[in-house]
């Protein structure tokens, strides 16, 4: 495990770090102006939790978590929207620290569940999420416009 890791809420000055991370995750350059608008909206929403893991010199990764009340759960459910650890910091416990913060938030706010979806092309993520305590329980279907 990496030592001296700090987990904190993401702030406006973390925009570039998150933007570069998402572009790397998606393997494409996203429209920065649109990204910035959505980023600022999402981090200011009290129903969302955006966290960054960093050491003394750099950002290591981040997680975004959105909550909503769902009828079929009769309560509050949270979903991890983005979860990224830079390649050189993977396998060192950084992701587990971020997930643990989300689990703590979920417990404090009496969430019914924590959900995460991963792209089918990221086959390795299934084992990672199972190792973090998730159960493969649903199929997700998408219509792209």
C-alpha cells in the first residue's frame, strides 16, 4: 500500500486533474468547456460525492458518486459514476481507500446500496469490483444517440 495518501473532496482547482484522468479513461479528448460546466455542476450538488486521492506530490486517482431516491428501493441508492486510479498507482490500495470512503458515506446516510457499472471492454474490472466487495447482479442496456 502507498503511504501518506490523503483523501479529500474534489474542488474546482482539481478540474484539470479530473479532466485528464477521464480523457485517459475514455481514451479520447473530451470537449473541455462542456466538461468544465458538468464538473462544476456535479461537484456543487450536495447529493454527489467527488473524492481525490493524492500524496505529497501528485493526484493518484479519484471517484465520483451520485445518489438518488429510487422507488424500487424505497430509499436512497448511490452509484459510482467514474473511478480512476493512474496506472502507476494501481494495486497499491488507493482504490480501496476511495471505495472505503464511499462505503462510510453510504453507511452514514443510510443508503440501500452502492452500485457501479463497468464497460464490457474493461473485463479486468469485474474481478477488481468483486475483490472490493461488489456482486455482479445486473445487466445494463444502453441506447446511444
